């Protein structure tokens, strides 16, 4: 008997099967928009690479068995008429597989081995194990047979093009079991006193404990909370390479990086129940600040990109993060956060303000996080209202931090700069009805139908009432049955799957919902929250969603979407509890 799984069932075509800390997952998604017939071990060291194919076999004929994958957070199973195969994580780098009535072929996903690519395969006589060594990941994958029979090996020590792999079938007792490890160079032969049932039980308890820490408020009215928690838990990796801390990747599909604004939403969702992990999420990009104070565009295992940046939402995020942490930051932590945030702010004030300009500029849509938003259609190097608004919030948070750290001169400096930046934003970019964008070169201005132009609503309580009201009216025009379309659906530039030219995105939803609520527009904020939560409960946690149909688009296992659901669901539950208490 296999220990009972725990948690929601999900499709591995949408969400990889993995565990907290692991750099690999089990999935048929082997590249962007590429779904294989079989499940693969897909590693995210040195990029996303399908390393091993896992093919269930009919033990009598040796042909591929007709099975369907079934997944819960602690157990992945292939189930067919002839039997089943189960897989569970024993540790972040080791999975156990057990078969009953079915065999399994574990083979190299790459058919060709060259001096610089592919997977070499051999038998290790020291460990008495079969080993695949991958050029792409730079890691080894060791197969140790624990019970059953190694019915076939092929391609051992072969060069060039070859089928490489092993076939495992049952022994006399009708079952088989193997361990698969991802390792660097070598380790002692695999041994474990733990039974397969104990492995599943441990995985179940680990996930259950995580859910209870990050979503103790969940109820029947938040039915997607456990799956959202699984998306975040399973996309978390251990410190490796350039990833200097435990990190929540955006996905264990192809979006397997930490971008320098995505991380803020994961940090906020984790803060009350898992504060150390939350602080790691917030701090990771700051570990790679350059000499000008700029944050990298993205960080992953073997790559840091600096060619673009991301918007300075970090003051907004830190303000919320500090309120959500169960304990206040110590003085050393506060000082480090202040120094890093100050350097990031100085980057925008020095490197991104043209001579004589009071407002900073983006150099490309990628800098804004809204890569191809229509705001950037006339020009790419622009002064935009969202950037100024984010910077104002960051400056105001720096003033608060400086005051707490007893730095009165800094408090005055940041306050003056915040006031001046907000005054310039309203004086230079507000037309009386909406905000405009402006060329950083010619000074020409324009409007668009992008939700990005309305993002200054994040200023919330700092906005003059008439401006907050006007922004709320424009925002409501973007609200479809499923949420906030990033381009007006009536715009000729609207595209169903147009990235930031129409689809619904989680970060825009959270930022705008928060700004509206702080500006006193609770009714609209409530409606936006409710529609986005319902969207996730129906369509999952995709990178983005079709604004008119609600269909999931692009990467289907995106952590900032899951974290945004957790944030909005938690806030909804707390508001409901407060209302119930008030009535009582």
C-alpha cells in the first residue's frame, strides 16, 4: 500500500511535480510551448533542460503502456489497466519510484552526444549504479535499483547518436523500486532505511506544514489556496550558483528565474507564516546590486542579466512586508534594507534622470515590467507616470526608515525629494483627466489605452481626491468579467494573447487593488479582488489570462500569480471575519 496523498490533485501538464528545495521537476513540458508525450526529469541548473524521459512499459510486450498521470503534492502516479508506477521525493535531489504491474524505461532525453552537448551514459562499478551525465546541466543522474530486475541497458559508453537508458521490471514479488539522484560529481553508493510509504508520508507532512504556515486562514471560500501554496512550495529551490538564498523561482517551467519585481509578491505572500523565506525573496536581487545601485533584471542558477532593470516597486513592497512580518526587523536588518533601498533609489535619481529633468525615465518597456505595453508604442525611452509614482512611494518609505534609524538629515532629504517628485508628476504628466507619457528626448507627450497609464493609483492616500476618482473611473473601464485587462478591450491594439496588450496579470491586479483601497475606492477594489480570485479558482495560476474568456495563457505554473491569489484571498478572509465580528 502507498501512503495516502495529501492536498489538491493537479495536472502535470500545467504544474510540474516537484518539492521545496529541488532544482528539478517531473513534467511533460520540456521547453516553452513544447509538451512531450512522456514525463521527463527536467532540471533547472544551467537553464531548463529535459534530461531523462520516463516511459511506463507493458512488462509482457515491452511496449509503451497506456497510462495517465495523476498528481498531488506528495505523490505522482502513472495508472493504467495493467498496474501503476508511483514517484515521490525523498529529498530535494532524490526521487524514489516504485512499480507494480508495469515496467519503466529511464532514458536520456537527448539522442545525440557530442563533445559539448548531450548525455553520456555508463555503469559506475563503485556504486553499482547506472549514471547519466549531462553537458547541459553539468550534473549527473544516478539510477540505483533497490528491488526488481534491470531487464535491459542500452547505449552504455556509446558516443554519437544512440538510445541510452535502462529498463526496470518486477522481480519475483511483482514489484520494483529505484532511486534517482541528481548530484554533482560523486557521492557514496545510495542507501536508505526509509520505505516508500515513509517517503510519501514525509512529503505529505512537509507540504501540509507549509500550507498551514502560509494559509492558516483558508476556508471553503478560498478553494484554490492549497494549490496556490503548492505552486510556491514546489517552485522553491535551494541556494545554488548565483541564487544566493532559498529562492522561489517564477516557475519550474521555462520561466525559471527570479525577476527583480516578481520576487516582491512572493515575499509578501510568505511573510506572516514563513518570514525567513520571505526576507530571502525580498533580498535576493539586492545581493546582486551593481556599483550604480541598479538591481539586475533577473537572477537564476547560472546567469545574471543586467541589460534591463525592473520598476522600483520595492519601497511599496518593503512597507507592506514590514507590516506583514510577525516580528519587526532588527536594527541591523533595517539598516541593511535601508542602505540597499537607498542605493536603488539613487540609481533612478542619478542614472535615469536626464539633465534638468525632475522625473526619471525608462529605456525600454522591459524596464517597466510591462514589456510591450502600448504606452511604449510611440517611443521606448520615456518618462511615464507609473515610474514616478513608484519612486514617490519608495522615497516616502526611505524617509520612514531613516526616521526609525535616527537619521534626521536623511529623513528630510527623502521627504523633500518625494514631495518634489510627486509635484512634478502632477504638474508635468497630469492633464486634468489622465496621465500622459513623455519622450525623454523631444518632450512630446501621448496617451494610450494601456492600464499602465493608470498605475499612479498606487499612490493611494497620497493622491488628490479628484485624481484618485478619475483614475478609478478609467480603471473600471478595464474591468472584464475576469479581471483587469492590461489594454482596453475596445482598443484596436487589444490582443487576446498579447502579453501586456490585453491579458490579465497578477501584479497589476495586486498593485491597483491596493492603491484603490488606500484611496478609498473599496467597492471597486473588492470587485477586482473577487474577479481575480474567481479567475484563479477556475483557470489556475498561469503567467497571464485571456481577459475576455479567462483562459490560462503562457507559463501555467507562475508563482507570482499564486502568491497574488494568496494575498487577495487572505485579505478577503480577514475583511469577512472583521465584518462578522462587527455584526456580532
